[in-house]
């Protein structure tokens, strides 16, 4: 369901009733909220998750501060997922939510401000930089590319599947960096050599993960591309496409099929779409889309060899067959990058903490939800708010 997806149905009800009608369903954008009232689709807007993500959503609208609203990313993992599991509700983008009865009293000012470098401007780096700066630390964030947002920029850009709500987190995060007084240095890749001249009290490593490839013959063939290449529209796909990896690859498979390709998904496990970040409701919706788009899903099946015109696979019985393919898309799970910077920081004696995908692939909406309060060792005491990860 995309933003306001149920509003057309609600409009039909509004039109026949002469009592006020409240419409709801993923209205997580103030412009959309205004539009559905203005065009007569609903009389009132009901917000549930949008309020969990930012309890001041309506107040900020009233005060003309639309840009200050922290928008819900529609993940469900912190709220609905935990609700059904009868767990305390949390929110992927609002650490404070649901902690009223806990010792957590929000970000506290530090009595001992430190110089801290955050390396990596993805969601994990931005959130930790924000939290640290609000506490009063002097924070510099380094990002090697020319944009903040990291892999979310790719994850939210699947061509024919709407995952754009994921990107909702980014404008607020960027704005808060500025407001919190973080110095942001773009287009600067921090190398082990840079570490030698670094003069800071602590470093937060929030660098990225690496794409993983299956260790099988033929992965270097020219008809083999990575799912990032597909999402980022680098190169054309052939008529018959095999996607290897039905967890992170299922969303791309739907999108590729919607573009008119014949798609087969190879998945070693027993379910497609079972990436950690694809919550059960979203997962069953995705599985329906795979069916609707006539994607052939081969479960319990492993790719054993890439060939010029296909992929050799074995099923659970060990029987081998070849699936024809003009293009093979690799959507294997990513791997944490191990981080060459850790050794350099250790040598230099700078306390360092790896968070987010470079440490463990926990996703923005990790089960136990993100923000972690912790003490950094030594004299640097901070409470970290970390989207997408724990602090080691
Ligand atoms: C197809 C796809 C769909 C996904 N869908 C979802 C989803 O629905 N929900 C979800 O929660 N997650 C999803 N994810 C995963 C999500 O994108 C990542 O978990 C998240 O982006 C990790 O955040 P991060 O900040 O740890 O790392 P990244 O987002 O990888 O950011 C790391 C940043 O560090 C920078 N960097 C790296 N090295 C250096 C250096 N030496 N110096 C300076 N900068 C550096 C990089 O340029 C990058 O900007 C998806 C991923 C993929 C591939
Ligand atoms: C944590 C949580 C609890 C909810 N509890 C109820 C409930 O008790 N009764 C109900 O009718 N709807 C409940 N809902 C559904 C919401 O009222 C709302 O219809 C739905 O979340 C879609 O709107 P939204 O996109 O603004 O979240 C709940 C939703 C969430 C996320
Ligand atoms: S957990 Fe996700 S879906 Fe639920 S309110 Fe927070 S951002 Fe929105």
C-alpha cells in the first residue's frame, strides 16, 4: 500500500454520506494530508503511524513547519509487527516512542564534550552524528560520495515497485545534522592514512556493506549484473532474466517482471521475500506480486554455475538443470565490510565503534530497534542514537 492508497475507496464513502468521514492509511506526508481534504476525498485525516513517528505532526502543520516533520517510513517493524507479536511498540525513526516507563529521559547534555568523527553518511552515521551533537559533542561527519543517505538511496529507487517511503527518513535526518551543529564534509573518503593524522577523541564507523557474490564459476561472465546495477539503471536486461537470491532479490524481481521480462528467482531457502527488513505483511504482499507478475520462484534451489545462456541449479534432491537466461541478476545478501579503518584506529589508539551495516546487517527497522544507548569506553561518555545498528 503506497501513501494514501485507500483514499479512493474512502472518497466513494465520503460522496454518499452526509456525516464527516475520516480517511486514513499511510498518510505520512503533510502535503498529502492537505490534498485529500482539499479535494473532498475525506473530511478529516486520521494519522496512526505518522503520529508514532512524530507526535507533533499536526502541531507542526498548524505552525507551518511541514519541513520539520519526521516522516514515517511505512516499515511496520517497530509498530504493527511488534503489536502482533505482543511486544512493546517502538518506532524505527523515533527512538523516544514507547519508552515513557523506562529510564530513558531523552538525549542528555554531556558535561564532558569530546571531538568525535563519524565516518559514513548513511542512516546510521547521520543518526549517531545527530545524537552525539545534541548531547554537546563536537561532531564531524565524513561522507565519501556527494550525497547523504547511503544505501537507502538505492533501496528506495526500485524502478517498478514503490519503496520510496524508505527515503522519508532522509530529509529530516539531513536537516537535523545542520540544526544539531554537525560539521558535514562531503566527497571525503576517509582512508587508513587519514586516520594517522586524525586528532579526535573517538570515531564512529558507519561505513557501508559490500555486495556479496555466490562463490560459483561464471560470476564474471558479461551477462551477470548486480541488483544495484539494475536499480541504478546501469545497462539493459535481456528478455529472460534469472535473479539469484529471493530474499533481497524478490522486490527487484517484481519490478523486472513489470518491465516485461520473463523472470525466474532462485532461492536457497523455503520462502521468497524473506529479507529481514521485509516484515510479514509486506512479505505476503510481495509474494502476491510475484504471483501476479508470473515470476517463477524456485525455492530450495541453489545456483551452482553461471553459463553464457543460463544458470545451472540443483534442487533439494541434488538434481541439476539449467534455467535459460539472457541476463543473470545477483541479489545475494550483502556482507559487512570488515572495515580496514578499524586496524588503523586501533594502532593510533583512538576508541572506535562500528555501527550499522558495516558492523552487522541489522536494517533500519531491526527487531530490537535501533537506537542504542551506551557508554563509549574510556573517558568519552555518550548516549548514542543509532538508526540501524548497535554499538559494539
Ligand atoms: C535492494 C535493497 C532494499 C532494501 N530495503 C530496505 C528496507 O526496506 N528497509 C530497511 O531497513 N533496509 C533496507 N535495505 C537495507 C538498508 O539500505 C541498509 O541497511 C542501510 O542503508 C544501512 O545503513 P548504514 O548507514 O549502516 O550504511 P549505508 O547506507 O551503506 O551508508 C554508508 C555510507 O558510508 C559512506 N562511506 C563508506 N565508506 C566511507 C569512508 N571510508 N569515508 C567516508 N564515507 C564512507 C558510503 O558512501 C555511504 O554513504 C535495503 C537494501 C537493499 C540493497
Ligand atoms: C501500533 C498500532 C496499533 C493499532 N491499533 C488499532 C486498534 O486498536 N484498532 C484499530 O481499529 N486500528 C488500529 N490500528 C490501525 C490504525 O488505526 C490505522 O488504521 C492504520 O495504522 C493505518 O493508518 P496509518 O497509515 O495512519 O497508520 C493500529 C495501528 C498501529 C500501527
Ligand atoms: S515503526 Fe516504521 S511504520 Fe511504524 S511508525 Fe515507525 S517508521 Fe512508521
